């Protein structure tokens, strides 16, 4: 549209200049000037049309040149912000995972040291369960006796053991967070779960008190 408006204006000006020259010539020679006046009138109309559409054509061309970069900048800004959020979130998740692994490892190390005379410690990352497998022969004999004689729990000090394992569960919660189970198993004579504790609460006790 801009090119059309410029074309109309240029042609109109040329026609007016030619018309003025022709008009003078015709006047000098005393010839008819009606056609010349008509052409000049047409030239004026062309200039008027070109001038009328020129502002809109310039505005459209300006928008066509400026709008895409503006939109592109907005899209790039949005994408950059989105990518920054992804990087930030990923960084936070990695840091949280690293802290959790460190805490879990510290708990396992503490349990191994605390129960080295009583049994072996293992940890299942997926289920978040720390397991104490009793290897102490005297403790296993006491648990075998208790299984056959559940009413004698106080005799073999089982309630005191439960209290101690519950405190261990609270230590795990304080170090690694909530949602971790502490399980005690022993061969009495076959492997059996004696106690399961989570966040200081007993979930399973093989002795029905």
C-alpha cells in the first residue's frame, strides 16, 4: 500500500507539471485546453488518493516491521523465564535429594555403631526401612522363649527393648525426617519381624500385650 500511495503521488505531480507546460503551450497556440484541464484534475485526484492512503500504509509497514521482533522478544522472555524456573527447580530437587541421602547415610552409620553387638543394620532406599537383623545369640534365645511364652515379656525385659527401639525411631525421624520405619527381625527359629516402629509409634509387635 505504501508503494501504491507513493506511485500515485509521483505520477500525479508529473501529470500536473506536464499539464501546466501543455496548458501554456496550448494557450500560446490558441488550442483547446479541455483535455489538459481534465488530465490535471485527474492528477490532483491521484495525489489526493495517494496522500489519503499514505499514513495508513506507513503505519501498517511500521507495525509489520516492529511487531514480529516485539512478539519474539516476549516469547524469548517467556521461554527464558520458564527455563530459569526449570533450572532453579531442578537445582532445588538435586540439593534436597543430596541432603536426604546424606541424612539417610548418617542414620545408617549411627545405627550400625549403636547396634554392632546386637545385630546387622540394612537400609532399603525405596521403602525407607531400616532393618536390624538380630545376630546376638542370647537375645535370640530370649525372643524364642518369649514367642513360646508371650506372657513372660517382662521377664525377658521386652517392654524395655520396645521402649529403646521406639527412641531409636525418634532419632531417625529427627535426623532423616518422618516416614522412615525401623524394623527388628530375628530367627526364632525362622526369620520373623519382632517389631516395626515409625516416627516413634509402634506399628507391629510380635508380642500381643
